[in-house]
C-alpha cells in the first residue's frame, strides 16, 4: 500500500476503535460493591491468612501464583529466544555488515566515571538483594530486585569493558542460575503436589508477620524469581554484547 | 495430575537450559520425545477422567469458600475438549520432535527448550479457566513462537516473518488485555465463570458486551489468522523451520478459534443472549471471507510452505464457520475438522520438509519433475490433498459434513458452498504441486502463478541428502493414517457431539467451578449424518482434479492472458499480492480497520 | 465524583496512547522507533489497568503501618500490571534482537524496505 492508502485505512480504523472505546464509558466503572470484590477479598484476608504485609506480592506469589509461573517463563523463553536470534556460527559472520555507527569503546572511560561506577556497584547489589528478600513485606520482590541486580552487571560493562564484564561474570554460571531460578519456582510449587495438595499451595510454616521469613513459600518463590530475572537479564546483556563484538571481529 | 501437562515440559525445559549444552544431541531428542509422549498420556487420562464431570483444579488450593463462592485463585477447568486439545497438541509436538531427529543442529538445546515451553503454553491455554491466565499463556505462546519462527536467524527474511508475527500478535494481545481490564472494571473478577455470571446478572448494556467481547477476542483472532488479521501467518510459515510449521499450522492457529469459542460460551453467551444473532452474523462473515480468500490465495502460490499456510488460513475460516452456527453440532464439526486438518496439515508440512531435505528447495517451478524418485512421498502428498479437500475417509470429511448439517439446520445452507470452494481450491493447489513436482507435468512458467513470489529457502538438514530418513517418512505416514482412522468409530463422533453440548452449556461450568458441584443433565443423542454426501464428494473430487489439471495446462497455447477468465484470475491475484506486502505497518493498519469494522457489525446488529 | 473524573481522564489517556502508539507502528520508518511505538501501545494498558484499580483516597495495599483490615487500592490489578511490565520487557528484547539481525543483513532498519516476501 502507498503511504496515503495506509494512512487512510489506519485513520478510519483508529476512529472506529476510538468510538468502540467510547461506547463502554456509559457502563464503566461498574458498581463499587461488584468491581471491588476481588480487591476486598485479598486486602481483607492477606494479613491474617498469610502473615504478610504486601498484598501485591501475596497475589503474585500465592493467590495468583500460577500467573507468575507463566510470567517467569515468558522472560525465560524470551531470553533464550534472543540468544537464539542473535547467535551466529563463525563462518556465517562474513556476509554481515559492520556498523559504523556503533559506539566505539576505544576511548576508555575517565577515571572519575570508573571509580564512581565501581563504588556504586556494591550498594546496587545490596539494594537489589534487599528488594528481592523484602517482597512480602514492602513493595518489591523477585522481579523488581532482579532487574536492579542485573544493572549491577551492566555497570561493569559501562565502567570497564566487556572483557572485564566477561571475566567477572561467568556465563556458564549465569546460565545455570537462570535454569535454577526457573526450575526452582516449579519445584517449590511441586512440594505441595508431592504432599497431595494442589500445585503451588503454600505449605511451609507462615512465620511471624513483619519478619523476613513470613509468608511460607512466598520469600522462596521471590528468591527463585529474583535469581531467574537477574540471570535472564545478564544473559541478554551477554547475547547483545557478544553479537556486537563478534561482528566487529574483536574475538 | 491436572497441572502436569504444563509443569512437566516447563521443568524439563529448565533442566535442559541448565545442562543441555553438555548433553549429546540424541539425549536431548530422547528427553524431548519422552516428555511430549508423557504429556500425551497425562492429557488423555485427564480427558478420560473428565468425561462425566468437569475437573476444576484450584492452584494454591484457593477454591471458593462455601459461604462466599467468590473465586480468588486461578483454576484449570478441564473437560474432554480442552484436555483432548492438549493431548492433540502434544501428539503433534511429538511428531515434530520425531521429524527433527535427523534435522538441523540445535544450538545449546535451544530448539528443544523453546519447543517444550511452546508445548506447555498451548496446554495451559487449553486448560485454563481464568481470563488473565489465558492471556499469560497466550503471550508465552507468542514469545516462544517468535523465537522458533526466527530460529534460522542467518536468513534475512526469516527475521521479517518473525517481526510480523511478533508485532501483530503483541498488538492483538494488548487489545485483549484492554478488554480484560474493561470487563474487570465492571465485574471485579477474572475467573471465566464468575465473570460470565456477573455479566449476566447485571443486565449490562449490549454495547458494552459487544465491545468487551470483541476486544478480548482480538488477540485470539489474530492468532487464529482470520481475515484481515491473517497476513503475518503466511510470512511466518514461509520462514519457520519445518517442525515449527507443523505446530503453527497444525494446532497453534486453531487454538485461537478454541479460545474464542471457550470465551464466548462460558463468559458471554448468557449475558449477550439477545445479540447472539449479531455474533453469528459477525462470525459467518469472518469465516466466509477467511475461507474463500485463503483458498483463492493458496492456489496462487508456488512456495509450498506458503501455499500450505494459506490453506491453513482457509481452513481456519471453515472452523470459524462451524463455531459461527452457535450450535453444539457446528462446534462438534469444527472439533472433528480441527483434528483431521491438524493431522493432515502436519503430514503435508513434513512432506515439504522431506522435499526440502532431498532437493534443497520447496519452490514448485524450481522442483518441476525433480522429485520423481520420491514417488511414495508424492503419493502421501496426494493423500494429503484429498484430506484437505474434506473427502472420506479423512476426519476432515466428517467434520465438514457435520458443519454443513448444522448450518442446514440453522437455515444457513449457503455455508456449504463456501466450504466446497475452500476444499476444491486448497486440494487442487496441493494436487497441482504434487503433479508438477513428483511427476513433472505442466510447463515451467504458468499463468495462474504469474507474479507469485519466489522465496529462497535454504536446506535445514545436514549430512546425507540422498535418502529419506525413516524418522521423516514414518511420522508423515502415521499422521495421515491417524487422520483417516480417528473419526471412523461412530462412538468418537457421538462422544465429541455430546461433549460439545456440555461445552455450550455455561450452567454446568458454573456449578462445577463456583459450587464444586457436578451436574450432568441428560443430553439428546447427537444426530449422525442422515444426509447422503456422495454427490458432493464426487463433485469436490472432480472439481479439484479439473482445477489442478487446468492450472497445469494453462501454460500451453490454448490459454492466454486475453482470456476473460484468466484476466479475472490475474486481477484478483494482483490485488491479493499487493495486500500481502510483507510490511508490518500495512498489517497493523489492516488490524485497526478490521477491529473497527467487526465492532461496527456487532454494535449495529446487536 | 472525583473518582469518576480520574477514571474517565485516565480512560481517555489510555485510548489516546493506544491509538497514537498504533499510529507510530503504522508510520514507522525505523525498527527501533517501531519497538518504542509498541511500548507506547503497551503503556495504554498500564494506564487503563491503573485507573481500573484506583480507589479514590485509598492507600497502597501495603499493611506495614496501617491496620490490617483497612481498605486499599486493588492489589490484583497491580499484580497484573507487574506481569504486563515483564511481558513488555521481554517482547521488546525479542524485537530488538530481530532489529539487530535485520540491520546486519540488510544495512537498513526501515520496516518498509524489508520486503523480501511480497505477494
């Protein structure tokens, strides 16, 4: 289609979709007593029933934990999918183009930047671990903390170089960590199954509210997720950086 | 046992991600085969256990309490249709793994891992009883599907196919998610049954129901590749590795129709009962357009995988028509057709893979007469053409006839004509390919295929190309055999009919999910073919052979571009080829207008 | 009343983001721009979910300092949004990988020039 045709088709369609959205306004929002049922059910029971204070994490890792299984595997499969899309066999790199616009790493970062970044790494790791482990108490959890932890690895590349990144972060270890994180979640769910309870039932002692160990399986699932998210994002860094460097012939 | 069809492949995938790169290829293959076989067994057991009552499995043990009945957890809602589809999915995955035994390299077990996660996602979608959970499995299918589609990442156009796949499906998924949010904003629930009950209780405005219904379905309609959301499918199939095509065409696309039917019947059928006529009209239009256009375009292809992809689009249209009748018999026909088509199409894709393995191409003209040595494979491809044409003894035949009868009872007898067009054109396209490639009939360049794209496809196999490995032709034969025998016992057909009566009775799911009570009303025995279809079958067979022959002969002097019929044909094909531009921007524009038009149909006819 | 205003305002923003994001995809001349347009479409689902879960005047569902039985905004919606965020991040990762490969192969990142498969 020419640009004009495409734009005409799109604008007509978009106007139609806008009208469709407009049509539901009359009905929404529904009566509070109806649409608040799920929220009320969770908010009113989470403290007493699960000894945790963060209702969102309780939904993620307990009440609707099975969604999180799927979610974690979306991440898992996308990381492996990106590795698969970016992988290349050495004999096939010849026909590929080298990109002149690629950021050059020939000029080393200034000492001030390097020092500051190195100083930042330790607090970042600590903060990430804090967020992962406090998911059931305060906002946070494995997903959020995992991303923070992965940025600590990214700092290594920014402050130093990919060579240093690769020296410090062992790729096989990260791959195994990803597998352990993904599989660990499922195994935690299967504990209950072996016990004769449904998958993902929270069978561990619920601990004392406001403590790190509260919530039964929740903190463990959060840890597994944190491991998987950290490892997943570090693997993504590996895949993208390695692709760039292979094509530039710096292997 | 209920979570195992999802959990087992995921655990195996995680283990392979950890240790797979140290394992020899054969161990990976065996692990994948055993896993998928295990999922087949578990799903069959689940289907069998749920014949008399719906199995409801509450994850995390969060079944509704006796006094509030409000579901706060996620449940699997297992009936023989869903579990049977999960079993069918894993059968095809098993066949795909068998085929890839002697197939391309698997870098770090990535291929096996992605396929297993893909399997788990499809099983999850089949069994799930929760709107958002369905969305999650849908997204997991998309992510795994995109990665598998672009698996041959060295080829430039494989990236284009993967890109179109990813963008279209993601956009559709976001509109679905918006629909889920709209429904949640009223009902405060995500459980299919609870949402359905709440919508029915509050006598909502029909505009709201129409819009929410269409939005929630949009993602699944994109996945089902109905017109005009079908463009990505042909691009994705042309580039995906053969075993992945087996899954894409055999079952992934069809799951879109399944999800649409499930959501309509459990969530919306009671609330929107007054506008059932609008829903029927909408899906009759969608199904007819998809079936006819897919078939016409299928016939204009020279790349065999792409040809099969368009045939899939056409047959999805047929399945949509079965659903559109909004009657258990129609959906029973769709189910039979889905199984028969999936098996036949999987076999044909494996045939394409064998041809690619032996001759290094799947292009009809490049291959002319070059596959004479592959006569047995050619014979199987011809059988596949007969299966696609819905002729006995294939299950597609029973399915198609059941749809026709249901349409007849619903006073929509014209559907039969659409089905016959779809069958003749798709069957003839495959027949033409077989005659040219395996026998050498026809000229090198021909009018009906004028302007068809020539897409280069690299060999996917390494090693010996001089013979057909046993792991390739045996699954092809087995799939074709399965498509023949599966529907012959009349107990299978009547069983499916009875199960579909339950599928379309929301009250049964409400009792099972919310009240943990199994009620099983007595159904009337479903009708079995009283009409005689001998004449129709003969007509389709003759039409298919004539059409294929005409196409093969069209290169000779009797047929010229001045011929009015030929000019019309070329005109139609030119329009189609312009639309199938391969550009993701165009496809998204079609998506918007498609949603708008379908929304207008629903809202105006409600 | 205030809740209604916020709901409809948020709703309008969501619809706008959805459509303008789609426009970005349709008119895109660069694959990275296309990926970002897709995130705009996704942002519309965040906004929509956020207004659906919002309860006027109520705090976040974190019961550290407030009584265990008090009302709060919808925690389920927030969990759904978290899933949505993860979905976005991963889909974008896949699309960017595709972009990198397309660019390597064709020296172009214009989706309108990547048409090896017309017809």
